[in-house]
């Protein structure tokens, strides 16, 4: 089964932990590392013949337009990560729409086309702001990938289907991948989970998702390839979440690329939709 590989393109200082944010207005004060880290990510994927979806922060795209074109020219899919990495549940509908429109305008000006998918910063569409999905649909996106289908501290929507599914608006939701372990559902496959768990857990969970009949979605950030970021969150908990096992990200990405088939999210979603549309009897005959 082909799984979705997604890259959230942002700087190491674009974190938005509740109570420990570093505001967009001050980002220009810090050393930028996003270009070399993203180019290194592209080199790793190219070595393995893998294409992915890059959810690009508008603030980064505005400052590094040639990086966006480089990603596109290498055959990867472009999605929006919003403009200033504000958590969605802290925004009003008007502010969210404005932020998202700003990112769309920047990406469309660079690439000549509308980004196909959207991912909220830190998967921050939760039960208090499901209206954001309607905004994403109204703006013409094909799919969203902003929801964890379980409750994890400040984010997640318990009860949301754990597999890709179509919403009433026609927008498709590709949720963060989870796997059932006994009575509990476990998140895995990206960001801090990819770094925190032993790789054997990520490998097992990916195979388990595929055996259950649906693609897994892996996500990471180019800054996670840098084991020594020059700035870290203030809170000990957030610092741990942000930096645990950074030195292992590269090797784990290499193992994933070597062991699993990956493609951009739009392609994986299209294959998933096509497979569900095939009658069971016809599929068995094939």
C-alpha cells in the first residue's frame, strides 16, 4: 500500500505551544535555517525516488519563493500551512480566513496555481473550531489534514473517523494516523511521535494501518533534521517535545523511505477513493 509522506515547511522558531509561543512579529530577528534543511530533505527523498506533499508556511514562502519553486520543480505537491503558524483554536473565523487567504495568495503567485491541501499549524483544528473546515472547503481546497481523531491535550477531535473520509462540504479529511492498541488509540508517524517512539514502533504501526486497509500518513519538519537548533522553547515540557531525539530524525526518515512506498497526499487520497469505489465482487475478481 502507498502511504502519504508530508513535510511541514517552517523554521525551527515557528513553534506555537500554548503559553510558550514565539510571535511571528519577532521571527525576523533570528537566524534562518529553513533553506538548507529543506534542501536536505529534498535530497533524501530524491535519492529514494519519493515524492511528497510540502505544506509550506506563507511566511517562509514569502521570503524564500525560489525554495517553493524548487520543491514544485522536483515533482512534489504544494499545500498551505497558513501564514503565521497561529493555532486555529486561538483565532476568530475572520482572522483564520484572512491568514489562510494570505498564504494562498503567496503560494499561488509563486507557483501559478492554488495549493491543493491545507494543514493547520500543530493540527490545531479541534472540537471548538470545526467551523475552520467549512472555511477550508469554501476556499476551494481539495483536502484538509489538520485533525487528530483522538483527544491529545490542546488538539484532537475524539470520535472523528480515523481514516480518510469525505465531509458534508465535499472536502476530504485525511486525519493524522493512529492505530488501535487494546482499548486505546495510539498516535504515531510524525513529529515528536516519530522521534520519541523507537523506530520499531513506527514500523509496526505503519504495517498495522496498512493491514487494516488504509494508508498511513507520516509527517515531519525540515528543522527536525537539525540536531542543535539555536533556539528552544522556554517550558521544559515544550523543550522536550521540540527537541527529543532530533539526532535520530534523519536515520528514521531514511529507514521509512527504504521500507515503505510513499507518495503525495493528493495521489494517495485519490487511490484510496478509487479503491473504495470498486465493488467488492469486482475487486475480488481482480
